[in-house]
């Protein structure tokens, strides 16, 4: 491999290992030594790729978010009506709800990390950059769909994206506290109710 390829492979292996360690141990208990051991590297290899545990966790979040955003965009490219959008959204949210149910430990680690972020101004700025990228992806998807389908958003796209993300975070936190009260199906049910309230479709245009 070239040097660039080797660095990319090291980064991928460290991110894979980090997901496992954060899932198994949570954010606070996890250490870079654990991640290095899981990946088969020395701790120095971790520090040569990531600045800190927080930097590593942010990278894990960014990779996971990129996958979700790509799936959303791919689904939106195939939608041309309100019904298509609602069906695609329901499918994506069902998958998200299932992932929370099957990866409770990882989502608990994320809640731990968000609390740390809330107490650290430097991390707030870095997390905001990550969080804002996800918010803009949701907002842009809404704008693109509305333009193609002839629908009107009754809520400003950025505000709608914020509401969508807040609802997901709230449901995830509630599922960790009271798992019996948050069936995975509640994710699409609640989000579709929110989405339907934010869409005004001219049925005369076939929406």
C-alpha cells in the first residue's frame, strides 16, 4: 500500500475498534489504550491519527452520520410525491429505531458524550460543526424534495431539521430510560406526524 492508503486503513481499523469499545464500555470508561488494543495497534498509532478520545468519538459519529445522510439522499432521489416521501421516511426511521433498540449501549455512550460536550466550550464548537452538518443535510433534503414535488414547507427547513433531530434525540433518551415505552415503530410514527404537519401539498399537481 502507499503511505496514504496505509494511513486510511489505519484510520478505518481504529474507527471500527472504537465503535466496539464505546459500545462495550461506554464513553467515560473507554480509553485510547483499549481502542489501540482492539485494533491491534500501539497507543501511539491512535495519537498519530486522532488528537484525543473526544476527537475519536467525533470521527465515529461523523462516519455513522455520513452513512445515514447518504441513505436519505438516495431515497430522496427516488421520491416525486408526498406519499413517496412519507414511505421513504418511514422506512429510514424504522431502521433508525431498530438500530437504537439493537445498539442501546452505543447510544448510551452518545448521551454520555453529549453531557461532556455541554460542559466543555471547546468541544461544543467542534460538536456543533458535526451537528450542524447533519442539520443542514436534513434541511437541504427537505428543500430539494419540496422543490421537486411542488410541496410547500410550512416550517422553515432549518427549524424543521432541528425539530426532527431533537425528536430523535428525545426518543432515544427516553428509550434508554424506559425501553418498554419506546417501541422502534414510535420513531417513524412520531416523525411522520411531525413531517405531515410541516407539508402543504397541492394535490392538483399530483403530490
